[in-house]
């Protein structure tokens, strides 16, 4: 009986070490992941979410981790490699949240609504950006974001092996490509507001040219504000569907650039 108990204790210690290694990557990514890593979420809740994701990812990668440990990789080395891998994954996925925020800022600036801040957020942002951000995150979670993130974390062990430092050139190429696409996505989402702002300013210039005595700015400011709100109401479903489609395409092949 004592031998069996000692064997179980030794096995439990081994599992605890492996689970701790998985937690290093999952915890680092969880600090930046959309919806689950928001700064408005209490730290205790984020810790529980990180432990839950660790419990999901651990059974799928335990064998490969044990192989790396048996190959002679020092357990302390995992502190660096797993943190770097987790942060890289979290930052790249976080870019989709930044794309929504940038799109909202561009739209608000184009429609003279940049001074209206909305939501009880840690970082102030225009009301349009807050609406798009909250709606986008809610839509992503409803469509199974937690499942997709677990899949990405499990897949990351094939692309970023545990105990192996990711190459700087690969990380830079991957990061630059994702940042460029994030800015492109942000401008695509804000394009209707930019076009409306261009039409408004051209029309305002023509009216001012025809009637110099008319204070066109006082007449046009309420018009562009109302047009911006109406445009947000009409285009929000299309913008969010475009954003969620881009996020889904990325999560299907998150390491495609590698």
C-alpha cells in the first residue's frame, strides 16, 4: 500500500510540473486574449480562467511536454520560453481588439464624435469605438471564442515547441504581417465613415463657396453628427460580421505566416 501511495505521489508531482509548464504559456496569453484578458475583468476571475484553460490544454500536450523533459530540457528554461510563446500568441490575437478600437477612433474623428467618450473602460475611447468593441467581443464569445482559443493554444505547441525559444526573425515576420493586416482591417471597417466625412466636407466647401455669409459649420455640425449615428446604426451589423469573419479566418490558421 505504501509503495502504491508513493508511486501516486511521484506521479502527481510529475503532473503538477507539467501542468505548471502549461500554465506559464496559458497565463501569459490570458493576460492579453480578447474578452478573457480584458483589464476590466477582476484579476481573480482571470486567474480562474487561466486555470480552466490550463486544465483543457494540459491533457492534449502532456505527452509532448514529458518528452521534452525526458530529453534533458531544464525545467527552469521553460519559464522563459513559455512566457515568450504565450505573450506572442496573446499579442497577435489582441490585434483584432485594437483593430476595432482604431476603427472606432477613425469613425468618431470623421464624424465629429471623437470628444464623446463612452463606457466605463480603463482606457478612454470614443463612444463609437466602445460600442463596436463591446458588440464584437460579445459576438465572438457567443460564437465559441473560448473553444477556438483553446484550439490555438494546443496547436501552438506544434509551431512553438515547449522549451525552445522562438526565433526572432520568425516572430518579427509574423508580428509585422499581423500588424499590417490589423491596420488594414481597421481602415476597412471605418471606410463608410471616412467616405461620408469626405462627401460632407466637399459639400460644405461648395455651400460655403456659394454662400460665404452663411455659417456652414454651425449648420453642418449637427448634420454630420446625426449622419454618423445613423450610419453606425445601418453599418454596424456589416462591420461586425466582417470583423468576426476576419477573426475566424485567422483562428483557422493562426500560424499561416510561418
